[in-house]
C-alpha cells in the first residue's frame, strides 16, 4: 500500500471504504458511474450486503464504495439518510438514483444500476 492515504487505497474486495464527505465527493468525481452504500455498524442487513457489493465491484465496471454516515451529520442531511442500507448511484459525480429497500440481490442491484445509467 502506498503512503498516500486517499480513499482509493482503502479497499476490501474491490469496495472502497470512504471515511467522510470529502472522500465521498472525491470518489464519485473520479469515474463516470459510482455506487455508494450508506451503512452503519451493527446493521445486519448491511453486513449481508457486503458480499453482494463485493461481487458487484468485481463483475461490472463501476466504482463501488461504502460510507458510515454516523459520524458525519452533514452527510446524513445531504443525502437524506433515513434508513440503511441506502444505495446512491452517481453518474458523472451527480446522484441519479437511490434505493433503500433493505437486502437487494446482486442481480436486482445490477438491473437497478443499468436502468439508471443508460
């Protein structure tokens, strides 16, 4: 790992762990399409989504990141986080869709991404 501490170095299974709003903004501005999962520690559904988004990050050509907004209230307000997991899809740095339906299968998540990026 490089000595540079930017978010791109903090990956698990192809999923980038974002620490705050500025890292999220930098992450979504790097690629054309990015998926960000808002989660909290102790959320069982969020934990069950980890392998799903890990597989997604490896299988389709989009950037995938996760962020725990608990310690960043402006992030909660900005994205109107009312429940987790919350998926926000970005296209060219702008949020284009959100999904807060609890557990979502990999196929359903892929279909949702494709529906909002074509």
